[in-house]
């Protein structure tokens, strides 16, 4: 299973931006990659995120 989530480091622990469906007391391997702060207007941010959502090609065919 591979998941990509964004987190915030509060100085002590990593806090995910969304709830995670992970088993408690289980060891996981994580990769840390710093995300640049978005700059520009909302259209620039949306353009930068284009193609980064893991979803069906055709949303109308999703179960």
C-alpha cells in the first residue's frame, strides 16, 4: 500500500492534514519531501496541482 499525504511538523511530531486509515502500533516507512509554499493566485496553484490527484480517469465511472 502506498499513500501520499501532506503533514505539518509541529516541532515534535508529524501531524497529517487528513485522517489516516492506518493500523495502530504498526511500523511504517515514510519519505520526507519538503513542499514549497504556494505562490501566486489560486489559478497558479491549481495549474501546479494538475495531474497530481490519484483518481479515476472518468469520474462518472467511479463506483
